């Protein structure tokens, strides 16, 4: 039995690797193939009669670690300089504005048709309003550099801002000046923690002489993230800033403080660190979507009662995206098509307390929106390749 499990896992991961390689040629998002593969394995186990224990509790842990690594991997490739400040500001506006508008529109719909408090409607709407960096960043390999940078910034910021907004609503029964003040205090605290963590991690990266040095640093990053989460701080900010620090070491060399670092050694180590991060990101992301696909039931996928809602939500997602691209004077193609929902949507959906749920928001709706948004992205990427 042990041999069969190991062989199956190895074959699934090798298939996922083939999907990842082929996606750059076919422009079919690997996440769709992974979900289909996971679902197929589930059907095979049922036919053969193999009993698999409930793996649902594993999903949030895999998702959180995957999110950390995906944001870190994406930011390690982002270069900052004065010429890009306007570009980054546009990314920020483009990440925040559609998310807020879509959240408030959907919240009103859930409040009106679901007969739930507006705040609960907003909590249920946020997961559907956030772009998944897990899918977006891994699907843009064929785009030009400026488009890749924009999508990386946008999707990473969308994850961070969405989680901050979601946690703010979950943790505050009443929204008033006091709760907003505590929220701003949390932001200041996490920025201080980020600065201390970045300096400490960079020193470790440049000073450790042991042949195992990158895995402990990644484990420390995960620990910092979860300690911040325990105190309800926006922990993804730490990951974003650490990645940007390592990616832009050249821009920081003229500061006296950074003369303490052996920057030449650090730059060499950063290259190796990026390689390891990419490998681990691929592994965790693959396992997450395979497991999520495995947990999908056919009746959930073909649930007609949620399909209409899924189609309406998908139309709203891309309608608002087109409007914002026009207002910000950004090119419609290929940016319009890249607004997938995925890992972060699933994680936040699983985090909604049962007492604050909405009858319209269920696993079927989440799966259908993820698949529909991924199909739109696939069509856009294929057309972009032809152009």
C-alpha cells in the first residue's frame, strides 16, 4: 500500500510538471488540468473501492504555505526604480478599486436576495473579488515584461489588500473610528516587524556557511507569517517587502546601513534562493490544486442552482475590469483576460464562520467561478499568442 501511494504521488507530480511545461505553449492554465486530474483520481478511487480518509483539513494549511511562497516568488522578480513609481501606483489602484466595487455590489445582492446582514454579505463577497496570484503569476510566462510586472504587482496587492479587508470585517463586530484606529495601528506594527524580519533574514542569508541554509530561512518566513496571523496582523506585507528587498538590493547599496552586508555574496545567494523558492512553490501549489480537485464532487461541479450566480459574478468581474482598464488608459489586451479566482478565494471561503455564511456562497459556486474565470484567461492568452 505504501509503495502504491508513493508511485501514485510521483506520477501525479510528474504529470503536473508536464502540464506546467506545456501551458506556455498551449496557454491552457495548468490549474484547470490539475483540478481535472485531482477530480479524475477521486473517480478512480471510487470505482476501485479504495477508501481515502477525509483530507479537507489539509487544504487550508497547504493553501496558506502556497500563498506565502507564490507571493515571495513573484516579488523576487520585481525591480523598483523611480521610473516605475507611477506604474506601481496604477497597479495599486487597479488591485484595490475593482475589488472594493465588486465586493460592495455583490454584498448588496447577497443582502437583498439572501436576507442576511449587509456586513455578512460583504464578508462573503470579498473572496470572489480577489485575483488569485497563484494562478495569475504562473500563467503569464509568455507575456512581455511590462505586462508580467503589472500582473504580478496587481495580483499580489489584490491578495494582500483583500486579506486585510476580510480580516478587518471578521475581527470587528462594529465598524467605527476605534476599530479603524486599531487597524491602522496593526499596519504600523507589521511594518516595524517587516523591517526587523527583513534585516535579520538578509543577515542570515549572507552569513550562514552551512550547506543547508535556504530551507531554514523559508521556515522562518513561514513562522513569522503565522505568528503575525495569530495576532491578526496583515502578514503578507512581510513577505511582499522581503521579496522586494532581495530583488532590489542594487538600489539599496548607496545607503550606509547596507554597507554592513557583503552584497556581492548576498547577490549570489539570492539567485540560489530564488531557484529553491520556485521549486518549492511548484510543489506546494501543485499539491493544493490536486487535493482541491480530488475533493470536488461531480454534483457540486454541475450544480445548476449556483451556475447562474457564477455566470453573473464572472460577467461582473470582467465588466468592471474592462471599465477600469479604460479609465486608467491601460491596454485592454491581454490584461483584460487575466483576473482568475483560485487559491485565495478558496482559503477565505473556508475561513468564513458558519454563523456569517450566505446560502448562495457554497463550494459549487466557488468551483464554478474559478473554472469560468480560468477559461476566460485561457481564451485571452490563446488569442494573445495568435496576435
